């Protein structure tokens, strides 16, 4: 399979903060019309707004965790019970493995 040669050019670089402010800009081609600082700030705000809108229209799906062949023995049970099942006193206690060394000697483990 052959690809046609592609000629892409970068005309300008804009680095925009999370709040939409222009941090850095640079023009790479001398033939471009010069923009005022106000125009550059408005352009950065427009790019930020477009990014925020398109991110909500097509968000990245969450990545599922990789399947494990064997359950991990070193994982502690959850501290907070699921809302879908009956709560037992075991669910409301801190697992013995999560206690610091000084507290582990003072408390007997819950089984």
C-alpha cells in the first residue's frame, strides 16, 4: 500500500491554560497577517470554548480494568459497603491490614 506524500504546515502555536487564557503564542510563517493581543486573547478563548463543548459531545469512554487471571490476595475489602447489599458490622470496620504497626498491636483483627 502506498501513501501519497503529504505536505502539512504549522502556521501558529497557541498554548492555552485550563481557564482559557493564552499562555504562549508563536507564528511560524512570516506571511501571516499580524493579530493584536486582544485578537489573540479572543481567539484563545474561542478555542477553549470549542474544546469544552466538543469534550462534552464526545467524551472519552472509561477504560475497563485489565482482566486478572487470579484474584489478588493483598487487596483489602472496601471500607464502605455497597448500597445494594445488607450492611454488616464487618463492613463498617477498618481491615486489620490497613492499620499502622502501632495500632495493629492494640486491635485484634476482624474475621
